[in-house]
């Protein structure tokens, strides 16, 4: 897949625990884990919006296009 998920990088930069992020975003820790590892087929804009709000970042900080 050409889309790379850099959520782990942003979580580490912001020094926030996954449990806290999941709680503030309103998703389960399991779903956050799947997102962090890139094992999801899609993400809702509302979820992406909340993640960006909590991490104080842009969607491009989390998602990156990498040609195959």
C-alpha cells in the first residue's frame, strides 16, 4: 500500500500514552493499535480530526504517500 501511517511517530513526539490518546479520541485501544500499525483499510474523518486535535498536528503528519 502506498499510504504510510506515521501515528507512532507523532505519539512519541507528543509524549502521550496510547491509552490516553484512545480515551481522548473516543476509540478503543485496540482500534488505536490497528491504526498505529497501519492495519486498517480506512479511517473516519471525524476520528482523524480528533487525533489531530489531541496531538496538535496536521493530517499530513500522520498519513504519508509513499510510491511503491
